[in-house]
C-alpha cells in the first residue's frame, strides 16, 4: 500500500524524520518496502484489510504519534432509504451487506484538481476525469470502493442478480468475460452492465458526454467477489479490498464525503443520497482475563496499560468484555487481543524469561504404543515407508468392500491422484514392485485412510513370506483383482485399524513380543557380477499378452530377475494375427557360466509354451 505523506498528514501529525516513521511501522508489525520524502510503501498482510486506506494507516500511526485522527466533516447528512428516481431491484439480498449511493444530475465532466491527480499517480492509479478519479480517490482514502454509472446509459434502472453460465460482459478495459454461474452482476434493460466488485461494463461507463450519474457505494459477500475476480482473471483495487473485508461503518462516511466534494467543486447537483442496511455483521464481543493475557505473553501487564492499549486501536471496553472496532475483522478471540496488547507494548520490549521449573511431560499412551509397534516391526526386519495419501480410481475400488463413500479430489493433479486413499495396501504394493532387486522385501506403514464421514489410522504390512496373522491376504500374480499392479510373484499383506493392531501384537505401555513366525533370516552374499542383460525378440499369436509371457518365464526360470518390455510391433509380414515383442532379460546369476544355459532354456520355454518364433 502506497501512502503519500501530505495525505497522511491530514489525519495524523507525522515527524519529519523518515527513520522515526519507518521505526514506528516496524514496531507496529509492518514491513516498510520503500520510504522517501514523498511517501511510504508498506506490505499489508491479508488479515489487515483496514490498512488498505489512508485513514487506516493514519489510524495505526496515531498509536505511535498521538494526534486527532478521523474524517473531517464527519457529521453525516440525512440519508433516504431508497432512491426515488432509479428503479433498483435487488434479487440476492442475502449477498448484500449494505447498499447506498448518490444521484447527481447536470454533471460537469472535467479534469480533476491537481492535488487529486498527483495523489492518484503517487498511489499508482491513472487519472481519467473528475468523477472516475473521485471514486478512486475516496476508495484510497476510506477503503470503501465506489462505482459510477451513466444514468442515461442504464436508463435509470438496475437489477442486482446472480449471473448464469455463458453470459458475457465487456469490461471497461475492453476485455470480454464469459461469466460463470452465481457471480453478482448488475443488469439494465436485459444487458449486464457491471461485474460487481470487480469492474464495470463499458456499456454503462461515464464519458465526456455524460449528464447524469449514479454513484454506488455498497458492500457485498467477499467470497463471491473473490470467485468473480478469480474466474474472470481480473484483479482490481476494488476487488482486492472487497475480498479482504470492508468496514461497514465507512460506507455512509464515504458517500457523505463524495457529496461534500461534488458540492465544493460545483461538479453537479446532488439530487439524492440514500443508504440501507441488509446483513450487517453482529458486533464481536470477547470476554477477556488480563491475567491470562500476562501468562500467555510471559510479561506482567498492568491492567490500565491493557485497557489503554486496546482503546488505542479502537476497542470498546465494558468491564471484562471487549468489542473490537468494525474495521478490525481479524480480532475474534481473546488471544487476538493479547497479541494486540503485546504489539502495542513492543515485541522488542518483551523480556526473556527463564523457565524456573521443568515442564510437566504428559505421557501420550497412543504415541508410545505406536512407537513400540514400529520398533517391534523394524526389529523383525521390516522397513517403514511413508506413501502419498492419494490413489487412482481403480485402486480405491479394490479395497472398498465395506461400501464406505470415498473422498474424491475435485481437481486432481493426475488420474493417479483421483481420491484420498481408503487403504494403505495399494501403495505398499507399488513400493514393493519399484524395488525388484530385493528378493525378501518386508514393508509396513502406519497412516490414515479417508472416508466421507471420518478418517481412521491403520497399520498395513507386506512381505514375500507368510505372516501367520489372522486376516492376512495372499496375493497371487494371477489374481484378477490385483491385475493392475502387474505382480510377478506372490506376497502376503495385512491391514487393520491401529487399535486392533496394538491388541494383535500385544502392544502395551511396556512392549511384550508376539512372534510373526517368519522364517529365520539367513545371510545371502551379494553377486560379484553386474546383472547380465540379454535381449529377446519374438513373434507370437496376437492373443498372447506380454503379461502372460512375463508370468510364465518367472514361473519356469528362477534365475530371471527382471523382464523389461521395450518394443511391441505389428506387421503383415509376421503373418495374420501375429505380434512381435522385444524385451530385456535381466539375469542375476553369480556363476557367469550358467547365464547361457538360462538364456537357452528361456528360448525353449517361449517356443514350447507360446509357439514363439525367435527373430
């Protein structure tokens, strides 16, 4: 947010030393991105929408440089409830916080005064004409967005409604926007004239020929404005403020200031000024215990200091009840108030406090049991893995026997991330298949599985050896339910709720071993040679799948470690209904002289089982 000093000085008396101003911002928790003799630029976090205005920044600086702040001429005029000259129809009142505006006739379109133009340029906005500039000027000053309509272009009628799919609008910047459902728009004479909260339509804008103007100042549902800005890919100063929250008490003030400036500059005749509340948010009331604040921050705050600090940011205090100001949407709980007290006190002034006694450690039985279970399984030679929480649609169907409703991802990164996992086993299988060099792989994972109504912490185990656990499942390569995984040899899996696993393995506060009855671990020396890779190219009948070839070879020739298909080809020269497969055979044989025997045996199996022609 850019703020010229000559503008800020209308609301707060700032020192001339730039260092003092920068220090004040830093102590208040704001980062100064740039500062010079003309003004300052600060970074505003999303929760501090009140700092997106000159008045908001001045109000904050007044904490460090006390002075009379506020809006000049703040005595509000008398407002009508509705316009008498404009036919206004609001279909979606639930999405409107408040609604107001001015009707100005016989307007004089001209360049803005120099001071307005200079301030707009200093804040990064281009001057256009006096009315457009004044809407931008007051938005920067008060934080309340405004929009001007040519009354004759909209034929003195506006309907506020939700958009429908495939409707279109040409915005002020000449961009054509295809609207989605349920965005807020203004319609006039069956034409959309404004994408509310984002940008007006070109068919309702004020020009040098404009004679009569309607100025709208209202607040709408911030979520819908965010959706409109995102779907149209248009971000404006107005949408930026609407998304973060507008102070509902500033709407009438902004309308009143607009009226005053029109009349002072004699730019037209203000015929109507009206305002109506629809869905004002209730006041937030927070019960506070100042002793708890001191304990939380670690500093003994004086009661009067706490009260003064909260009042300095605009809070009302009635006994132990604090009512935050309407412009501080970020203050909702007593911890927020504690943070404000610490901020006003100064984070740098908080003293380091040495803990005078050891913290009380609360034993977490569930965590301890889980730790013991992990230790037990790793002692048995299992490796713990951590896998992603997403599965493909086909993988989720394998273990959805209980009929629980799955949790699908709205915008998955790929088909492999279609749903949140309902089982740990599919990704355990994938992990095992990605590590074919390990002949005796043993894995386990502890993690959550997800359903529409809840999530459950579970244990899953996978091993090529029989587990001898009630409930274990043997998965064979020919099992059709698991065909998507291309399993080469059988293995065993087990999955259960973690609490049930604790009982199964007798995991208590002190571990008691329960054997899984695995075969004794025997040392197997590593091969002294690199794996040998030989290529085979065959022609077989078209109904013979490569998966079937792979299964038969693994079943008949134990020395084949891996089979890797690298080419699949059809050609009329092979004959009718024939197909060619070319693949690598990877042998892990310590005796190099046996490789040729294994290769020749492979060719024999291919010829006998599939009538293969070796190319």
